[in-house]
C-alpha cells in the first residue's frame, strides 16, 4: 500500500487457501490496546490462512486419488480418447465429498471452536477500542465547548 494510506488493504485470493490476505494499517500513534486488536486480527488471519491452505491441499490430493481409484476400478485412464481429463458423475463425487467431510469432521469442529474464540476476543477488543475512542472524542468536545 502507498505510504499515505490510512486503511487496511485487501489482496487477491491466495492460491492455496483461497482467502484474501489483508495488510493491516498501522496508525503512527497506535495505542497499546489498538496494537493488541491489530495483532489479534493478524493472528486470526494467519491461522485461517494456514488451516485452509492445509485443508485445500488435502482435499485436492484426496480428490485426485479418489478419482484415479474409481477410474482404475472401471478400467479407464485419467484422460479420455480426446485427451481431456476423465471425470466421474455427480453421484460418485457426492460419495467422495461425504467421506471427506466425515473424515475431517473433528478438524472442522476444532477449527470452528478456535475461530469463535478468536472472533469473540477480536469483538471484545474492538468494543474496548471503540469505547476509548468515544470517551476521547467526548473529552475533546467538552474541552472545546468550555473554551
């Protein structure tokens, strides 16, 4: 982002996690509370990036293995006569999706728990920052009225 930017910048989707990375704006006079909020947001983003990159990699690998094994069982190759990648029908792929989700249920459950914890913490910090800023604004306004 340019040096004069005063907001977060969101990039294009990551090719592994498919999440859009964020470059967080750091104000020149960031308070300790604001820093804690930004760092909590950065940690949440990094954790999400790691989880979804691993998850998507495992998904692609297991999907390819599933397709290969099903095609092999049918006596087919990975590419058809025209050179295009062979595919399975929707019902066969539904079997894969169901199995993959069942196999990874506990991982998703743990991810969701962690995600909620992080987001509650972020929400709490955001409320604190908003309150501090509102009180600061009210003090300045009161000071200006008195003058």
